[in-house]
C-alpha cells in the first residue's frame, strides 16, 4: 500500500522515480501480485498514466493488460480499468483533441503511426479480438462501454484486418448487433459508431448486419429521436444506413422489399414555418436526401432503381419532396440537394415524370414547377450549384421521356406560343437563356434544349419551323440560323461550346436538319476557317467541336444540295485543312480533361463555372460518332457510292420489313376482332342452348299436366267407385283426426309439466344468484369463478325464456290446426250430399287429402322437435345444477385455506417476536462484555475502508468472539 501511495503522488522520503520506472514497477505489480486488490490498484494507476506516457504504457503494459482480461474476468472493475487503459494507448482521438492548431502535420502522422502500431500488436493474436467480443457481451456498464470504445478504435486503425477477424469469429457480428437494443443510450449510441466503422467497404459484413434487422432498429432510433429534428444520434444512424445501402444491391433490394421506403416519408414532413433551421437539422435532412439518392442512383442496376422509384411514388415520398421543392424559407443547400434528389427519383420513370410535370408552384397565377426552376437556371444571380441542380433536374425529366420532350418543343412552335404574353413558357425561357449576355445561361439553355431533342428525329424536324424576331423591321430568322449567327460573332468559349453541342445533337441522325444547315452558304466556310487556324489551347476545344459538326454534315448528308455533296465537302477538307489535321482536331474533344470528367456520371458537377464545358449525354454522342466520321473522311467516292447503294438497299429492305410489319399488325388486329366475334357468338350460342333446354323442360311439364287431365277424365266415368273411395278416405281422416287430438292432449300435459320444472329451476337459479352475490365480497379469486357461474345461469335462463316462447308459439299453432281440423270435418260433412254431382267433389276431396297429409307431417315434425328440445333442456338444467355444486365446493375450500393462512401468519408473528427478544438479549450480553455492537443502520451505511483498517477490525471481531465463547 505504501508503494501505491508513492506511485499515486503521496509523500515519500527518497527521490521521485521517473515515469518509465514507475510504469515498470506497476507492470511487475500486475504480473506478480496475488491479491486482486493490489492488481486492481496497479491497473488503475496505469490507466491514469496512459494518457501522458502513452508510448511507455503501450510498450510495457499491453501484454499484462491482455493477461488481466483473460484471467480476472470475474472482477468487472479491474476489467474496466484494463479496457480503458488499452483504449488510451491505441486511440488517436485523445491526442488529436489535445493538439493545438500550430503543431506541425508530421506530429499528427506520428500519432497515427503510434496508434496503428499498437493496434497491429493487439490484433496479431486473433484471440485478443475474440476475447474483446466476449467482453462486449457483458451487461455490466463498466465493462461493456470501454469494450465498445476499444473495438471502435481498433477498427479505425486497422479496419480491414479487424473486420476479417470479426467476420470469421462465430456470431461475431451478431454479438455487436445487440448493442443497438441496449437500454442505455450511451452504449447504444457508441454501438452505432462501432457499426459505422465495422461496415465500411465490406459487403459481406453489410449483408450480415442488414439481415440482423439493422434497418428496423435504426429507423426506430431515428423516429424516437425526432426524425430530422433529432440530434447527433440521428446523423450517426443515417451514416450507418448509407454504409449499408451504398453500392450494395442485395441490401437495397432487402430495404425495398421490407417496406422501409415507406418509413422514410415522415422524415421530409417540413412545417409551414421554415425559419430558423438549426445546423444539426440541416445536416440530418441533407443525409436523408442523400440516402434517398443512394436507392435511385443512376449507377444502380436499372431494375432495382425503377422499382425503388415506383415505391417512392406510391408511398407519397416524391410528393413530399416536391412540397419541399416549392416551399419558402428552405435553406439553399437543402433546396439544392432536394432538386438533385427529385431529379434522380424521376429519371427514366414515366409515371414519376408525368407527376412532376403536373406539379405547380404556389404562385398567383400558378405556374408549372418546371418553368419556375428554369427561371432560376437562366438567372445569373442564382448560386452556381443551384443552377447546376436545376439543369440536372431538367435533364432527368426529359431522359427517355418523349412525351415531355414534345411538350417542351411544342412551347417553341408558332401554333402554341401565347400571343398575349401573360405567361412565360419553358421554350421561351430556353430561348431567352440561349441568347442572353451571360455565357453560363447560354451553355445551360443550349444543353437543356439538346436534351429535348435527344434521340427524337421528329422533334428535330419540328424545331426547324421555329422562327425568331431579332429586331423591329427585320424579317424573322430560324432558330438554326440564329445559333450559327451567334457562333460566327466570336462570343465567349463557353457560349460557343454550348451552341456547337446543340447543333451537333440537332444535326446528328437528321438529314433534313443537315440540309437546312448547309443551305446557309456562310456556315461551311466558317467551320473550315475555324478548323484550319492555329489557335491557342482554349480554342482547340472549339476547333474540335467544329470538326465534329462538319463531320456530321458529311456523314448524314443526303446529297440533296449539289454544291454541298459529300464528295465536294471531303475535297474541301482535303484542300483547306488536310485529312490528318482534321482527324487530329477531331481528337481534341475526347482527349480533353473536362470531357473525361463529364463522361463519368450524368450529374453535372463542376468546381467552377469556367469548367462547365461538356455534358454527359454529349460525351456518348462523341464516342459514337468519332470513329464513324474518321472512316467517312477517308472513304473514296466509289466507296461512298457503294455505301449509298448499300444504304438504299437497306432502306428498301427496311421499307419491306416495315410494310410486312404493318401487314402483320393489321392481321393481328383482324385476328383480335375475329376472336372477339367468336367469343360473342359462343356466348350467344350458350344462351340459346340454355333457352332451348328451358323450353324442353316446359314442354315436358305441359305433357305431364295433359296426362293428369286425361286420368281425371277417366275418373269421372267411374263416379260411383270414386264415391265409395271418398267415404273410405273420410273414415281414415276421422281416425287420423282423433289420433291427433289425443297427441295434442298429451303434448299439453307435457307442456304444463315442463313449465312447472322451469319454475322450480328458476327459483333455484335465483337462490344461487343471491348466495353468489353475498359470497362475492369475501375473496377476489372466488368472485371471478362465481361470476362465471352467474353468466352461465343467466345464459340458461335466457335459453329457458326462448324455449317458453317457442312452446307458446307451438301451442298457438296446435290450436290453429285444431280449428282447421274442425273446418275440414265441417267441409267433409257438407260434401256428402254433393257427391252426386260430377267431378268437382272428387277434386275437392283429393285436395283435402293432400292438405291433411301435409299438415299431419308438419305436426309430427314439430312433435319430434319439441321432444329434442325437451331433452336438451334437461341436459342444460343438469349441467347448471352440477356447476352450482362445484362452485359451492370451491367456496368452502377457499374459506378453509384463508383460515389456515391466517393461523400460519399468527404463528410466524409469534416466532419473530421471540427471535427479536433473543437478539436483544444477546446484544445486551455483548455490551456487558465491552464489545461495541453496531446497529443495522450503521453497518449498512458504512463503506469499504483501507486494507489495514479492515484487518484491525477483523482481529477485534475475532477477540470478541473468543471472549464470548470463554464466558
């Protein structure tokens, strides 16, 4: 203990030892001490020194600390100290916090190297990481929390190696997933940070974490923390979700199929009051938007992206994003990211694109959202990133959307332009941006218009009809001519690049547009002059695009203009430029650095407006046409003729194929019509067959009726015989009536007997109800059982009431039958003098016989039903009687148990009182012997003291015990 006091800063007689010596002594103490308290104090001292003497503690103590983790797991305190010490040695976070801004970068590199080296030492034995995973499973806070922090630090230093060890460890990832379910927020939040490091760039671990229900738990945490209004915990959860979903198609599919996209909708429910957004809310919402973009990224497989886009539309997520898009007071960076997110949600999805086209901005009068966004794009006062986002949104809206392309181009055509000028259309905004003084607006408008023509030959031809009024008094010029006029005026490079990209897109695969372009005699000399000049590096890009435009004019030329046939244009290139020089200038495009950047992804992302030169879709066009144009330039006239012949042959072949396709399509339509006619005729045939069958059955019925009439006519001839038979039948009827009267009398007696039994059972049930109500106040458990009996008896009573009503109804029916029987007797007696008449009495008697037989059958069935109901009533009464007896038995048993428990409690109280008296007597005796006796309250409030004091107290207790035994 004195040694530890010296180490921890207590007074000492000799000189103070150095830090390394102290650490060495503490390590020896940890290794050699047999007492757990000594080892614990030594580890605590190492922990306090580990921040200041990180290198020394790491070198000398790491092996001993790992040994402590292996051998002293039963003591959570020493385990916690050891884990904290290892964390201080391995982690670089503490050093980075203490560094000043003025320190050099190499000191930071040394710190990083130190942590990385200690991590390598620790994970060299894989058992150490496995041991750490086992300790993280412990519920004790002082073990679990430092274990989580240490494992996180190991992953930061040597991520791939530690990931591999955890991956091969049995249930390694599953153990760490339990941290998300910890009720202590500190451990849960640090567990999220741990999983962030664990899932970085490791698809296998990402899949395991996802299938361990990570999505459900993380979304629950985000909801509990308040969605976008939450704190740093929400940010950590979103970063972890991004790790799990980004570039992982399996997890993205699992996320979609688990209906987790629907749970993202509440994240974007922004209120009307959008003032005063906190920095944390902006960060959270930015990450949420990025998470949506991860699911619909253009780099994902098309099928997965399409299914996510449809899910976002059906759950209302796209609608919510459009609401943010049109809201006021939203921060600029959130608005920009929202535009990018909406862009990728609608890209290539016709349903989402149609919905976006229908969105209106909350203005007076309402304007389409596309128009409002384009107004921002061509406004030079708007931020650069916002204008880029709007351009990307417009490109995604037109991507594989011929309907949207047609709507945009139609706003430029003369027949659809609003003559009043009250509203601004998308086409007018694009033209205004195309010819404004701002070069960035020129470039954005040119690229947007090029996307409206992408892979749509019909719209390229329609756009040739657009006429522009340049100034008052001058005749209007076509849009194509105006573009070439601005190009020849020597404007900024960015403007010329944008116009050349528009013209190349417009003329490609459209011979009519090429003819219109070549019809202007100034265009070809301008292009050849630009290509032939030796200009600086900035102009090389323009020269390359001019070469591409001239090459397109040659390749898609239909030779309709005599002066600008393919062969003449090639000769012009050969004379004024040279073929090699032309191909070299054409190659400037694909070799440019900005071209390579634009070809990487569809979203336009530029560091500054000056770098905004190429569009992603245009790079695809260049890649497609560069080789084709190079071959076309070197082809001779004979090869061109052969190629034209081949083209004509192919066109004829295509025409033939198109004709046959048309014929096949028409035949398919005729086949469909014939199939429909066949189906209608089949249904009509079935209806007619059913009608025929019905008529055949009716004919059969008529035949049967006819045969019956013939039989009745035969009976009329035998009148006397039928009279005797009728008398016999009347005798039979009187006998049946007498039997019925006897049975009715019997049932009346039984009915009275049943009513008497019912009254007796009613009285018994009422007595049971009163006794159960009196016993209900004594015991709660008995009350529930008797309540069941009450309900059962009530149900029996209801059934008895129903039986009574049924018996009354049956009695009424019996009396009704008696009346009808009397009427029948009267009719029989009245029919006797009329027997001399012809066939009418015979028919009346037959009807009476049939009616009596039917009524006799009904009476017998009712008698049978009454007997069955009587038997069921008896069974129910017997069961209710047995239930009452069982309830009475339970009541008496419970009363006996209550009495016995009261008696046992009294006995226990007596025993406790005797025990208290004996304890007080023993305390008095100990006090007589001079032994200090503490009360129970004093002993409970005491704390553990020093080891020497504990030893003295133990000796005193032993002496007192010896003295007491001797006395």
